[in-house]
């Protein structure tokens, strides 16, 4: 009996984990998106589930139409699911399971130019001051976590993966493992080091001396604090201070990038700090520079038409 599409997807995810060394967060996202495609086929074209070679461009387009029409999903979400399908069919084509990577011929939806939400310098100071008022080792942990997050702009998954050995106080850096298992070294500010030292001292009294390869951030029972736990704590800290349309913990990553550019940081340097593969991904933050240019123009140009 030939493997079903769901079985092929399971093999594909395993290949991404073992061969490509994708992060658990990325694998989980791929799994959710591809499972949704299978559910769609189960309701609309069950033959494609048992025989993936029956899937054509029309089937993929119908799925995308279902996402944007019936489920009213945003273009960015639809584009992400199409990207997962393109990766899957590229794998199936290479393995000889399908004769054509049909998803490669489906155009990605045009994405609106969305400016990421970010905190002002006053707001981030208020978030950190609020956290510093909390007593106990967990309060010190949350402060250290947010300080390190804002100081480095690393991803949530990277923050969860930081071990004690990754910290290098003498050089003032932290080593993180990013997307595609790419390692990078990021400078850390003094405020973050101070918060980390206080947290490490407090947690040592709670859990004793820990091995260097153990995660930096722990949950209340001494187990590693995973990405979901970090999201919850960061989101709560931001929500206590700021009201944003999109309340995502990644607001701190966007804040890090925006504040650096606002202070004159080089875009290429920011690309490397954020761990972006392409400069085009980093350029979403250039709204800061555009806004500053507009302000300068309105203030100085005699024909700006300012009111």
C-alpha cells in the first residue's frame, strides 16, 4: 500500500529536523500549515490524500481561496502556508513521489507593506522599571529575560535556547543558534548583564549550582522555560505598560531594530544582528529613516507646503 500524503508529510518534517536542522518552532509551524492542507483535502478531494500525484495547481489555488475567502485569513498567513506547500512539493519532487512541483507555479499573494509595531524608548524603560519592582527569583528572571531580549533583538526560540555556556561576560556577547542552525554572536548591553547576574545569583539559591550546558531561563519547578512560557511572560510585561494593535512578544525584536536604526545604525550590521538571510527582510525597518527624512523635509524645505 502506497504511503498517504500525511505519511509523506511526516517523513518531510523528519527530514527537515534531521537533515536541515530546522528549529522546533519552524517544524511546528510547518506541521500545522500542512495538516490544515490535508484537512482541506479530506473535505474536498479525498483522492489526493491517498495519491499525492493527483494534486494539481487548481487544488492548491482552491486551498488558498478557502483560506482567504472562507476563513478570512490575512495575505501574510496565506503566503506562509503556500511557502510550506512549496517546500513540501519540492521535497516530494526530489524524492520522485510527484513528477512536478506544482506549488512552484502558484504565485504568492501580494503582501501589504506592514510596519511592525514597536515600543518607544520611554515605553521600554517603563516596561523594565515595572519588572524591576517585582521581588523573588522569578521576578529577576523576567527582568533578565526582557533585558536580554531587548538588548539583542534575538528571536523567542533563540532566547529559549540560550544556555549558561552561551554567555560570555568577558567579551560582552551571547552566542545563539538561529534559523537553519546558523550560529551567530550578538553583543549584550551592560543593563542586561546586570539583570542576568542578579537572576543567576537568585536562581542559584533556589536550585543550586547548574551545569554550563543547562538553559539560562528556568520555570518555577526548575525545568527549562520554553518558547511558549517566554511568550507569556514577555507579553504580560508589555501589556502592563503599552496598548498595541498587535500584542506580540516580537514587539521587542522590532523595538530593538527600530531603536538601533533611529540612532544611526548601519542596515547591514542590523541584518547580521537579527540573523536575517536577506537584506530585504531587514528593510521593513527603514520606515524610521523615511519618517525622519519626511520630518526634516517638512521642517526645512520652503516649498514643502507645511501648514
